[in-house]
C-alpha cells in the first residue's frame, strides 16, 4: 500500500439479504476502523457460488452489498471496495495455495461440517475448499488484521498456517495475518433461536432483521423475538434471548452493559422490545436513505466498481507475481 498504516481485509457474501447481524458484527466495525487502517472490503461472490445461485440474482445482490457498504459509511475513495470475481488473482492464488494445504487441515474445518449437513444434495468441492480461497483473499493484500466474528477464528488460523508454510519454503512472501475481534456484538443471534447465529440464509424471516426492512417489519420481528418466562432485563448467558436483544440495543445506541441494564431495570419485555426496535429503526434510517440515493445513481456505482477493481488488482498482482516466481512458473508480460 502507499503508506505505513496496517492493512485490513474483510468481506461478505452477496447471498441473501444483509442483516443487522452483518452490520453489528462486521460493517459497523469496519466504519470505525477505516480512518486508522488501509482497508479492503470485498463482496465475495466467488464464495457465494459454493451453494447454487441464480445468476441474475447474484449479480443484483453483489451490487446491492456494495451499495450497503457505502450507505453504512464506508468511503469508496478512502477504502478499496470491490467485487471478488473482478480480481482474477484471487482464483489464481487460491489454486496455488491448494497445493500447499493438507487434506487433514481441511477435514478439521468445522464450518464445512455444519454447512454440508444442511445440504440435501451432493456437497461440492468448492464448499469443502473455500477456506483456501479465503486464505488467498487475505494473503494477496499482505493483510495485517482480519475483522471477524467468533465463528471465523478457524479460517484465520488456517490462513496463518498456509502462509507460514509457504514462507518457510520460499522466504517471507506473505504477511502473517491476525484476527481482529470487536469488543461486543460480534455474534448476533437468531431472534427465533438465540442459541444460533443470525443468518441471512435462515428459512424463517422472523429470525433476522435485514438492513432494508421497513420500520413496521422491524417492530413486528422484534415483538416476536424469543425471550423467556421471566420479566427481568439482564445481560447474562442464562437469558440468551434477552442478552441478544441487549447486544443489538447496545450496538445501536453505543451504550454499555451497565447503562443498558439500568435503562431497562423496571421495564417489562414489551416496552424493552419496543425500545430495541426504535433503536434499530433509528440506526437503519440513514443507511436506507443513502442506499436509495445510490440506487438511483448507476453510473456512480459502475465507476466505483471499475476503479476499485483496478486498485485491488494492482496490489494483488504484485503479490501473485512473487508467488508465481517462487513456485517456478514462467513469468512474462501478457500480450
């Protein structure tokens, strides 16, 4: 990169609709980090096709995610924000790193086990292998920090293992990345089953709030959120539904656990849920307003896509060229 700031890379799949969980667990933290780091935020559409996608929908959702990045406060001039498939170096490095990754390592990846059991059809090699592509995503940009939720720790660990193995063989080609964990709210849970992470691919739409849900829908979903038979609003793992709603409230209002518990000390669950809904609606309104502005400016988005894909490719290709040389590929200019 062009200065001495540490480098951050992260991305979200453009499958389904981005949720308040994606915002609290990822995008909100990215916005806070963008002034202190050189940042690359990717729409990882190549990861999305590990599960069958409808092509027109995938293209639409890829652009929608980028618009939501910008609408949430990420600056496309300050950060490099791009669609993964528009930078071919991701796929090229992914294949090379496959040849330096062991089957035993991949067999231990818990997310593959969880996702493959949900599929009622033959599981693809891509679903099994996507942690190596994720490693390529990170290593291409000499990433120092990877903002993640708790369920992504294993992916950063295998990225570090692959990078260290390659460096030990060929010299210090890759920066060894570290995971960056936000202080709270990294794992927002399902509104209908607070023992499971909120997922944009959940079959029950009442289990999540999307960033583009209207106020009435947000209120309805939060009123239906699972709590417990008690009446006390308290932040404890013994009350997972309440704890989850407090995480959402604290993130939207920038309050502490003590402040939130004191605020709802004498409140019933109905009043508590309404205040959580009001906080979410207030947080999402400027995002939704900005998204609609971007929706009406196709030329602006096309320009951002083109410029940022070029910026990302310039950095990625420098790393890829070093890797190709080390493994013995013939290096020459493409005509």
